[in-house]
């Protein structure tokens, strides 16, 4: 399944980003194969309502789980309605670190 | 004439100046005082009187889920993130909606119509002969100050002399209140904070093309920096109100300086005359 990590850069070695709606990049990792793609978040510098808009990007890309530091109320509502499971990662490591923790099932589900 | 009372900094005495100016001018003709500080309107405290009130609403989309095909066009169109279309339903966040009506226009199935949603209250009173007070009050939790301000100003649209008390700061609510005014009074105090925020307010007024003058309130006589800034920027000092225990005491019990000390009325009338000159209008 496809998992989204919020990140400051475009690779697995990029630092994770705590914010969801204003994360510069979404790294989409295929959990079975470890292959990934980076998507630039078009709403990172948006004026308002960025949470639900960013959530729509995840829905359009068939993401099943999100790993991020903090997800706002509106985004949370959209993601929950779309059946995307949210996990909290706030250790400030790389996407690879967060993915390792996700694989070991040590991340806490946030909703 | 439409005259706005603004400031960058909060607590400089906008409402005090607006209330005393309106009180003074009401003896000479019809004046409408509009409280556009809709997040914390308080001019009615200076002018207690029975008021008539009505709701202020804004149109928001309502989706007919039977007709809706979940095509996603409205969600793509909405720049505010107010609509999210899922395969089986639509999520609507009314606090993100700006009532642009675009979702309705782009819907190919006519599945969207608008219904009013309450965002605040508008009250109107006549606290003394010659004076009409209009107050806009934003509902707690609503982020839509601008449409409430627009509605309050609209209520005074046909009135000959309108004094608009704005919110502090320089963001959307202030811009909406200042927009279309013939002149504005920027109330400041002689502190580094007052001067800093005055500079911001001057910039906003200039960008909106509203001629501005300055009132220095609570002056301790050491206004050199403010005076220099005003000279450099070609801003007239309209009146200076001194730092005084007597004035503070009157204000603190919710009274009006010009009611308790009528000799101040000539200062506020001269403020009005200078504003009229700034605006270049008759009244």
C-alpha cells in the first residue's frame, strides 16, 4: 500500500516535515517494494484552506496511510472520511527513519 | 463625507476620538457613527440606547447529494479548500467558504444552491438627536469579519455624514473599513510602538488612496519623533490630546470627554473641519 510522508526534500534521506498542509513535499512510499516518488505540495505557500486541499492530493494519489507530525482539524476530517489512516512521527529524522518506524509498527495512530 | 478613524496600534483611542467627534457633530446636523471593530465593538457603551437588531448572513453552498455525481469539479474550483469531493460524499467547511458562488457555476448537474448562514448581528440605535449608531458584531468563532463590516457600512450608505470606527491593525477588516472613505484619521500615541504601527497604517491608507491626518493621543509633550515622521510624510497633526488624569478618569467610567468638558467640542469640531479639508468635500 502507498504511504505518504511529509518532507522538506524529495528523497528518502530528506528531513521529515512536521506540518501536513504546508509540507513542501509529499514522499509516497510503496510499502511492499520500498519504491517511492516525491510530489511537490502545490499548497505549501497557500493563503488558507491548505489542509483539505493537500488532503485531496493524497486522495488523488490513492494514498492509504499518512505519517506526519501534525494534521489540522479540517485535513483530519477529510483524511478520515477518505479512509486514510494517520500516524504521528515527530522525531525530526529522515523519511527513511520514519519509514523504518512505520514498518516496525512503532508509530502511534493519531485518529 | 465618509470619515474613518483608524490606527495601527490597538488602544490608542480610536473609539474615544470617534465617539467624541460624533457627539460633537450631532449638535450641528445628522451624523452616523458606524462601529466596524466587529470583533469587539464597544461604541454602544458610550451611547447606551435601545437598539433594533438583525442577523447578518452570508450565502454558502448546499449540495443536493441525490443529484450530485461526485464529479469533483466544485472541489477543484474552490481555491479556499471549502469543498472536498470524495467518491461517495462531499465535505463542506463553511468557515473556509468565501461565498464566491463559483462552485454553483461550475457544477454541471445543478446540484448546488445557496442558503444563508449567520455570521453576525447588525444593530441600529438613535442614542441622541442627530446621532445614529450602527454596530456590527461578528459571531464568536466566525472568521468572516469582512462581510459583517461590509454590511455595517452598507447600512449607512445613504447617510450624509458617516464616521467609521475601524479595528486596530492593518489587515483585511481595516482595509474593508477604510475602502471608499473620503478621509481617515490615524490615532497614535507617542511611544515607539505607536509610531511603528502608525507607519504601517499610513502605508495602508496611501495604498487605498484615502487622505490621512494624525491625532496624537495621551501626549506627554515629547512627540518629536512622531512629529518628524508626520513632517517627512506630509501628514497634518489634526489635534493633540494631552496625557491627563482627568481625561483618563472620564474615559474610564465610559463617559465622553466632550459631554463632561464641553470646551473640548471646539477641538473636535476643528478636527472635523480639517478632515473635511483633507477630503476636499463640503460635508
